[in-house]
C-alpha cells in the first residue's frame, strides 16, 4: 500500500475515532441530563397528584380546578399510589415492596427519593394531611430517554458517515495526491542516486583499468599514447555526466531567475538548426522566459530526436501555444514510455546508441520551471512526438 494511502487511512481512522468518542460522551451527558430532567417533572407530577387528592376540601372550586389542570398538563404516569404510613412499623412493611430500608429512612426524614423499578422511573415523598400521613408514589415509563437515545445514535451515525466521506474526499483530492507525490519523488531520487553512481563508476573503473595496465611492464610510446587517449575519453565522459547533473540539479531545484526573464519569440529558439531539422511555423508566439535555459532544453530535445531518427528529417511545428518536435525514427517501446523523463533511464531499444539518459530529464525540468508542460507520444518503429505546451 502506498504511503499516502496509509497515512490517509490512519488519519481518517483517528479522526473518526475521536468523533465517535465525542459522540459517546455527548450521548452519556445528554442521557443523564434527560433522565435528571424527567425526575424533576415526575416530582412536579407527584405533588400535583397529591394536591388534587388531598386538597379538594381545603380549596375553593377555582383554585382546585387549577390544581386539576396542573395535574392533567403534567407528564403521564402508569401508577399513582398513596400508602398510609402513620404507623411506622406498618408503614415500613408496606413500603418495603417498593423501597430499600435506606430509601424508607430518607422518606421518613421528609426527603424526596427518585428510583428506578424495571423499565419505569418513579418518585416518592411523604405528604401530611389532616386525614393522615401518606407516602405518595408515582411511577412512569420514561419515553424521552429512548427518543433522545435514538436521535443521538442516528445523529452520531450520520456524523460518522459524513465525516468518513469528507475525509475520504479530502484524502483523495489533496492528502493522498501530495503524499503519493512525495513518495514518488523519494523513489525517483533514490533511483537517480543509484543510476548516477553507476554511470560515474563505469568510466572511473575503465580509467583505473587503463592505469593498471599501463603500470604493468614496459610499453611502447604508441601504447602509452593509446592508453592516455582512452583515459582522456573516459574523463570527458565523467565531465559530461557531471555537467549534465549540475544543470539538471539547477533546473529542478535552483531558484528561478526572474530578473533574467525576457520576451522571446518561440521561433527564435530554433535558429541555426542543422539542415535535417525542418521548422514549420503555423502561429508564432512570445514567451516571457529565461532564454538561455529554454534554449538548452529545446536543443537537447532536437539533438535527442536527431540521434534516434535514423538519418530521417526532424520536424519542429510551432503552433500557439504548442511546440511539437516530430521524428520518424526508432520510436519508444510502450513499456518504456512512463519512464522516459526519469534521469539516466534509457529505452530498451537504445542500448547500441551512445548517451547517458539525462537530456530528456533536464529538458523536462527546465520546461516545467518556465511554466510549460511536456508530453511524449510514440510507437516503436514509427517515431516519436514531443509536445511542449506553454
């Protein structure tokens, strides 16, 4: 699995996990609050029930009617009990059916107790009336907790799904793209270093071999001169590779020299071309660019096209905003096309042709630095087209 996808999945998992934890905490707090609020309303109902039962003979009709309305407008109940507790011994015996001894003690201390019995919630208190002392017990099934729980659960599920979808979208559009690019760049740089080491090691090994041969025994003047020529050739090869690497590094990572930008006619970049290069200007256009760097890029592409054109002409077509370089040479195998702009990569059908594989990578780096893009279209045996778009 790619690094970008791994990090995206970890980040998404952690975020969704935090959302679930926050949702569960909110659910617990909300459930406790609704439960507590329900007991509060249940206590109001218990007092309203007690007032309606025991205050009828003490209130005028209007006030009593208000008590009845208060009871009717309060929350519904399943049971309303009035247990006589004048005699504490007899009262405790009756109350043990519903309460523990500790709760009964609280009742006799004139405290209101809230309790749960099965799936019902209840409240109880002692009411003193001129007809006696009664424990008023009200029981009711709490429908609000279930409704709130269902609402919160549904909301949490929707929130998690939406968060997952948004995170996936963000990851796909940004995080994974950026991280995959970093991962790709890292692998490219690693391959670049390995290939550069290999390309430099070959001529150094050849130079070392020539020196060792020259140091073994006596040789003629001509043999020493021949050895020195081979050493010079390999040294030139190293210098060329190092120069191309420096140019590639500068083009890819160096600062853009805005102060050296100038207006350049595209056709001017292709002046003094070899006779094998045919320039076709359909619509010329002007670029605000670093002329020297861009000149290096297009000349690299022209030289590369000439090298693999098998002696056939190369066409340069200028048609705003495109520059197309077309050759009719050996072409590029389809399997090699995704790698042609990688430093030191050489197509499988170019082994017999001299080169280091830096030219195309260097040209691409320069063109992209100048704000352009380059695309390659090719078929083995049918030539190659390089399309530069500004």
